């Protein structure tokens, strides 16, 4: 997700842009540039032009940057986030098997049923009650790690600079040690938790996101964690990584798939599909609109994976824009985790428009989806569930929001 509003970095004035000596690019610009560097030369020209326009568009009047002197020293670099992991010897009744603090905030990992009430039980690990990943017994399935089956998550803007992980370890492993490239080693004791009639041997820990990790299980087994797992960065294939667990479990990346919405706009059909699994809640908007700016015009589509919500956690809204910026395309799709018992969603649009959307059930979870054609915008959502109404105006243009 490339969003100029998600970063507090100071932007320069309009005259001190990327070519200026004093320009300090914000993180969203660097992420975008890393994507551009992997494009073909033709595509790169187009995207660089977009980035230049975005930079000018978000520039606001501010004090001009000053050269660093004794009188004007360089601004202090933010201190690395402090992440602690508490020693846990047994799981709580709520399934919590690891806990600690990060930047002064409490965090906890738990394993519990993440399916809506009344549907088949599905074990999943959650971070602070949401952002789940389904889990399955993995004894002996990942011999390449020698330590078990690890998974990692970066919460992003909720807690920048921190990451969290858990490992399903083989029976008989009494302790794991994590050696980060910066900071003190972390010890974690695997605990046994039973969910949905299945036992899991789990150890969890937190870490500084910038650290390279070496995991030791028992006395000899070690695993050097690839950065793409513990420090994921957005790519063209996976533009959204915050809140989505990274693991080696590709066997369960798509536990269930279904079309959750279809319709027509400008006389042409569109559809939105969901794929639920260890890769997250992945949504695909497919249309019959042709990208006529391309040398080989193809039907426009976009895929984005978002966090898996839990029945007790916040609902997730995932935006599926067909262009960047969104207003330059034919429209934006939205996919919503509706939550248990939701009978319908009401989407309020600009121009006094509204849509009523009915959720569908996929893998014991409720989803709703719809398409908003340009130039209309979604401005508010209502959830109706059992006589209770909740609402939000936190509508994402890209990526996702939770409420």
C-alpha cells in the first residue's frame, strides 16, 4: 500500500523535491521507488511520473530545510522500538501462549477458534485478539527449518518497528532461543494448547523488525530466518503485507475460495472473489474493462490480501482500486469482513447514493463486497446485526482499515 498520508515523515517544500540536496523522502516514497526499480523501463517511466506528481500534490508550505551546521544539527534519529517477551510456562484459559510489551504497549499471542459461532471450528493464532492466521498440526512437515513451523507478522502503522512470531515446535523441545542481530537474546518456553480438539505446541516472541533472526530449538537445531519472512516489504505481487502472517505453510494458503459479489457497471460485468487461508483474506476484483493505455490491452483486475478478522475483533475493510490514484480508474471494489450475525451492510455514497449489501458465508466466516464506480465515493458503512447497528467513516482508498 502506497499512501502519502500514512507516514509522519516531514515533507519538503515544493521547490526542494527528489532532485534537491536537502530532500528527505518519506517511507511511502521509498517503498514506491523500490517497486519502480524492479519494473521494465517503459513501465518505470510511467510510474516515476506518477510518483513525481504525488510528491508535488502532497507537498505543503513548511519551513525550508536547513543545512546541518553546529548551530543547526541534524535531527535526532528515532530510538529503536523496545520489544520484550515475558516468560510463559503455561497457556491461559483464553489460549494466550505468549505476551510482552512493545514500545510500552502490551501484546499477546493466542490460539483460539476463529470461525463464526455455529460453524465448523477453525484453530487460528491471533495477535491481540485479531489479525489471525489458521493453524494446523505441522509435526515433521518443515524439516528445512530444523526448529518447527514458524510464522511472522508485522502490524505496520499500529506498532511500527516491531514484529511478532510463533513457532510450532516438535514434541520434546523444551525451550527456544532467539538471537537477533541487534538486542539481547530472547528465551521462550513452548506450551501446549488444545483448540478444536487438536493439540498445538507453541512458542511465541516479539522482536525489532530491523533485526536479522537466528532461532535455536533445543541444544543444536538452528534456523536463520529469511528477511522476507520476518521483515516483509510490499511488492508488485504482494502490495499489502501489514497485518498478514508470513509463513512456510503453502499447503493451506487457500482453504476456501468463493465469489462473494457480482454486478455490472458502465454496462460491463465485474466480480469480487475471496480466498481464505494462511496467506490471509485475499480478495480479487475482476472486470471486463480494458486497460487501453497498455500495448497489449487486458481486462483490469487487482488482488489484495488483508488481515483475517476474528469474531470478537474489529471488522476489516479492504479497498480494491483499479488505478493509482483511485479517481483515475473506472472504480474501486470493497471487501468487508462482516462479522457474526450481520444481516446486511448499508454503504452510503457521495451524491446521496446508497447500497444495501447482504453478506455471504465462506469457510464459516461472513463477507460482503461491492463495487463503487468513478466518480462516486464510499463515505460511510453501517453494519446491521441482531438489532445492533455499528458504523464507520474510516474508508481506505488503498490497503485496508479496521474498525
